[in-house]
């Protein structure tokens, strides 16, 4: 076994070399950390997730938008109690008892004079 | 000696001493702090009799601020150095006192003379010799090479 003096000298000469010249991580090996097949799968999954998120957002927005009508033009449709639109899912879980869309405000100008 | 020459010379010796005492990471950072301090106070440092000794104290203060309990100062021995270097050497170095470690490493790893180490650490050469002997004895005991290599 080497004397401790030699061991200390050898250890510190390695340490100095290590501190001064840290081994650079080769770019190629860093890229190969994730295999190419797996990278492709991840990209496809991310793309699909993005599409699903976009479609969900569009559907959600369409559900909330009520038909626009100018406040000056009187409504030609008779005022009726709004009902749930058949074939659409009510998000408030009212099971068809409540209107799916926000009920239109009653047209005060068109209402009969008291 | 101009400040630039002083800074180059001081930073080399400071780094050796602080790496010996606190390992490459903390020692390196402490050296940078001490050199920055020297630059900020260059007029005062230049006028000193032993500027490196003073900056060593500045580096010591910085290193003690950077030290955390349980921090590993010296990395483990790489496989290619075994069996020439005992794997227990970093731990054995850590168990020495700061002064013993600094003296052992400066003399046996960086090739400093005992007078030079004394000047750097601000102690007498006989004190350095004393710390050196005790440090080497402790290392031999820890690595169990006392009787084989003497």
C-alpha cells in the first residue's frame, strides 16, 4: 500500500485535473437519453392532447353563448318558458327540468300595458 | 508588485489553501469571494505586509458561511485510482482538523514548504510541522498504513 503522502498527492492531482477540466457532456449522448421512438410517441401524445383540449374548449364556449339579438328590435318570437333543448346534455344536471341555455329576458316594451 | 500580479499570485495560493481546507467546491467559491474582496479593497490590501495571509482569513470567513452541516467536502476516490489510493482517504481527510488537513495537503499535494505554509496561514513553521505530523499520524491510523510504509 502506498504511503499516505503519496496517496494524498495522487488524490489531489486527480482532483485538480477534475476541477479544472470538467468532462463536457457530449451533445449526442444527451440527445440519446430519450430514444427516438419514444420521442416520437411523446410528440404524438402531446399533439393529440392539444387537439382534444382545443375541441373541448370550443364546445364549452358554444354551449355558453346565447343567440345575439339587438336590444332595439323587438323579438318576433313569442315569449315562452324556455325548456331544455332535446338531445343536448345539461351541464347543471337538472335532468331536463331547467332550460339548458340562459332564459331570454322578457321584452318589457312588448308586454301589455297595465 | 502591482495589484494584477499580486491578484494572480494570491488567487493561486489562496485557492490551494482553501481547497485543502474546504474541498474543491467550497474552497473554489471562497477563493472567488476573497479575490473579489481584494479587488474592492485593493489600496488597503496592496499596502499590507502579508496580503495573502489576510485574504486567507477573508476566504475562511466566506467558506464557513458556505459550509453546511453534513456537506461532503471531498469527492470519493474514482475507481481508476484504486488501489493506489485508499477509498477511505476523503473521509479520513474530513476527520482531520482544518489546520492539520490544510498543512498535510499544502505540503504533500501542492509541494509547499513549511515556511511558506506558515506565512500563508499566519503561523510559525514549527506550528506547521506540528500540525503536519499529527495530521499524517491520524491519516496513517485511519487508513491503517502506519507500520507498513514507515
